[in-house]
């Protein structure tokens, strides 16, 4: 036997060590299953193996050293397994490797220096390493790389100038690390780069003036202490740029709403709102909709690029996105939709669209009154099926942060709601101290990648409702109207109370016999 594929099933138990007897195997797959226990060391006897797919299989524990015998191995996909221990040096001995993927594991860094010998790599995808910091010193002669993703690997130090000479790079993701120094000037020399993600680091200084090449489609430099001017040719409508959380000069932006959003996020005194808001609601990925309880969920159907910023027309909220489904360029990039009926909620239409992201999705409430808030997050899994077929074997997992604090880890919408196309609402409390609330949905490499279709992963959210603690249920988009209505209500209430008191005194004065009258009122709706 040369090819054995057991992937995308519901197999349980441990991986049988007898697989090591199939020494003529060229390709072995048992990915996307429900296995447990460690990888058997007997797999090291498969000396003719060229492809090994074990991602999302359920295996755990340390990676056996016997895998160093797989000298012909070209592809190893092993993401979304709870491997433990150090990222093994042994992979540096597998010099035929062309595609190596380890995300969403419990492996610890650093990235071994022996990886410098892997000069045939086309795709190197590592993520979510803990333990010691890593560096980029191992990147020396991997000039065949087209996809390099080292997201959330505790990579520190500076980005080497030499990386700019990797002329085959199309996709580079170094986000959520500890990189410092300047963005190398050599990044202006990338010939084919299309997606460049450098967000959430400690990069400083100015961006290279010509970093926006003719091939670049998305540039994310968000949440870095960068300064200076935006790169040339950015505002041409072709390139999407996320630079929230930086000090880049955006005065020449044609999109004034985005400029106002940046000012508001950088300093609460720069928010243009004259009257602070106390609530906002967003129909993520959908159009305006008013709920049964009177909440106006505002339009969020704007198409976002792979690195985008957008601010609502009423200046009360904004959204930024970072990430791209590189292996499914023709699939959905930022909005998911369904025609199926959603159960478990009165507002089924609210859940038929959702905002999605391949990596990071953040919503910001802007110009809010400082104080305590209730945050309602609405979810429904509308892409992974709930059936008896293999299409139901997918698992979407992601984390949620509110004001920088993680409130959900490995959140599985389908599991929480009890199935697909079912609504789930999670409620949290948050404090606003600088007029801004930050709600962050982040993929941490966990869950399946490709069921029922390629690139079915990453955070998904249907709607958001943020309301000041003790506020009313209905949400008006105009704070002045709210305040006017509140004042009018108080005035009318006082007048009504005066009439009641007068009537009571009149009845007492006339000495009529008191009667107990039952008053029927509708129960108030819950917020």
C-alpha cells in the first residue's frame, strides 16, 4: 500500500502502531478525526513517506523523535493537536520538507535554529507557540518560500533585512509577536508580495516610503508605535491598510470617517461627538434591523479587505479586520450568509449574516460615556452543517477579548448553541474609562480548517449590542434624542404624580369609602 487516507471521519481510539508496518506508504492521512493519545513511534519506520496529514486528528503528547527517519517527507500538516514539549529540532533534519504547518498546539518555542536547513520550503506556517522567545535568525536561505506565517510565536528582535530578498513571497504574517525596530527598507523590493501582516508588535519609526508595491493588496501595521506619514499610493482604492493603534499621519486620507475614528481611538478628547453615547448595536455583516425589543442593529454590510478600517455613519462604532484565507482565494472573505431559518431567537434575520475573519476582528464603541456596560454578543454557526454527514465534522474555535481581557477561550458556537443555525447569546460586563470599548475576536489556530469547505475557520459573529448598565432596551442612534426623551419623560412623570397626589387628597377630603382597584400592566421586556 502506498496511499492511505482515513481523514475527515469520526474515528476514535489511539493511532494503531501497526501503521508502521506499511513501509511502502507514500502518503498517510488521518486528519480531522476524534482520536486520542500520542503519535506512535512506529511511524518513524515509514521511510518512504512523502506526505503526512494529521491536523485536527486529536493526538496529543510529545512528538516522537523517531520521525527524524522520514527523510523523504515533503508535507507535514499537524495543526490543531495538543502536542506538548518543545518544537522539535528534528524537523531541521527533514531537508526535503516543502510544506510544514503547526498552529494551535501546546508546543513551546523557540523556533529551532536547525530550521535554517529547510531551504526547499514553499509554505511554513507556525503559530501559537509558548515558552521562550524565538528569533528570525533561522531565515537565511529559504528563498523558495511563498507563504510564511509565524503568527503569535513570541518572535522578538528585529526583522532581518535579508527577508526582503525572498522574492517568491506572496503572503507574510508576523503579527502578534514582540518584534521591535523599524520595518526593513528591503521590504520595498518585494516582487510578488500581496499580503503583509505586521500588526500587534513593537515596530517603531517610519514605514518605508515605497512599501506599497504594485502587487501589494493588504498591509496591516496596526498596534505598533509607528510614526511618520502613510505610505505612498495607499489611498488608491486597491490596497487595504489597517493602521489603527499607530501614530501614522492620516491627515491626507480621503475617507474622513476613518480619520475621525483614528483620532477617537488615539485620544478620547479627539472624539467628534458632542454628546457621549450610552449604547450601540451592530448587525454584523448585515443591513439595518430593528429587533422585537426595539433595538436598532445598524448596517455593517461594508466589504472589508484583508486589512481594513471602517467607521459607521453615525460615528458611534467602528470595525477593523486583519487576515486572509490564502488557500481559498475564491471563498468568502469577510461576510458569511445563509438562507436557513435560525432557531432559538425571535430575530432570525439577525443571524442570517455574520462577519468573519481569517485572523483578527475588532469592534470599537466610540465616544461612549464612561461607566459600566453590558455587552451582548450574538452568534449562530451558519457555515458548518448540523447533519449526519461528514460535513458536520467541522469545528470552529476562537477566542473573545473585551477591553483586553479574554472572556471566551476556544469558543465553539455550535456546541454552545446545541447545533448549527441556532442562536447563542453571551453577555458580559465591561468598564469604559476612556470613551472607547474594544471587542476583539481572535483565531488562535484551533479547530478544523477545511470542513465543509477549504478555509472554514476563524471568528464569526452575528450581532453586537452594547448598553450602559441600567440603560433602556431600545437603542436610538441619536444621543440628543435620548436625552430629550428622558427629560420629557421625567417632566410628564412629575405632572402625573402631581395629579395623582391631588386626587388622593381630594378623595380623603370628601371622605369617600376607599376601594382597592386592580391595575393591569404589561410586563416590561428584558434588555
